[in-house]
C-alpha cells in the first residue's frame, strides 16, 4: 500500500497548485471528494471480480464487516439509485428519505443554526463537521452537550484546534453551504434516530453522526482532545438509553 499518497504529499500538491488559503481549502475539498469516489470505484471493481470468481455475498459481506444483505444492496445496481456502501457492521438498509431537518427536534435545529454562526465567525466558506461540533457545545443543552461535557470537551479547546488546523478566513461569508462531510453527518444522524425508533433527531444523534462519519475534522479534533470515538459513542448511547423516547423539547439530559 506504499503507492498511496501520504497526507504530506497531498498537502504539498494542493499548496503547489493554489496560491491563496481559500483556494487551497476549496482544492482540498475537491481532492477529498475525488479520493472518496476513486476508493468507491476500487472497492466496486474487486467486489465484482469476487462475484465473477464465484464468491457469495455472505463471503464478501464477511470480508467487509457487514451483513450479506447490506453488501448485496450496496453493490447490486438499481435504476436511479446512487450506490452507497454500508458504513457500519450490521447496519440495516437505509432509513426512509426525508427533507433536510424535517425530523430534527428543536435542539438539533438550534445546533445547525449555531454551527452556521460559528462558520461565519471563523470566516469559513462552508459549514463543516467541526462547526457542527462547535454548535453542539455552543447550544449547551441536550444529550450531545452533556456527553461532550462528560468527555472533557469544551468549545474553547475545539475552537483553538480548528484555528490551528485550518485557520480563519478573511471575513464573513454571505451564503454558506454544507460540506459533503456535514451532509453525511446529518444522514447518519437520521439513520441513528431511525434505528432507535426515535421520532425526532436530537443533539445526541448529531454527535453519533459525527462519530459514524468518522473522517471529518470534528472526529479528528475529538480524538486530538482525548475523546476516542468508541468512547464518545458509548457515552451518547448511555445517555440516550436513560432518556425517554420523546419527540418533545430537549432537556439538558435528554433528546
């Protein structure tokens, strides 16, 4: 696997081809999306090869760490459906599609609003997973904030790490968009709520979405600050198990 480019090599390539910090941010996003697409194509190639060689879906799913059904649904072509690889062991077929934030409880919507403001304050052109993490901390209520507090994660520490890693932009951006990884966090949050039979997506589900996505800046910062992702997940699940499955307003210890 030595042929894979290192992070330093990718950094050098982006810096060499782009002059300004914001251009480099945009280029880095494009590179990340391209790498993800090529990785998907690579996996698809070898799954198809394994099937052609007579391997069963059970065998393929076992190598991927997912069920037979999840592997088959991910790789069997369906007209009009975008291929989506299974992301977690035993995860059932996807939750029903909903409009953005339709199932978000009040606390979760507040987190999104605060994340948008955090991105503006930092002068960043997109709302990323790191801004969602700041939104959870700025909101200060619900399972997400309680879990982060128990793990010793605070807004000042997260903000400092963001500024150290990506810096700040030149000024406020008029129209902010969601980064691909932030969209993935929301998709994971909806699925987490669906699997728990919760009617609404709460702040705890957003934090679980950050953990499930796993590759964004928020996940990296959590690990940097001493909160390993399995521990974050278990802390959130403990709090959710102790909270009622209500769709009403969030309380400090529940979603």
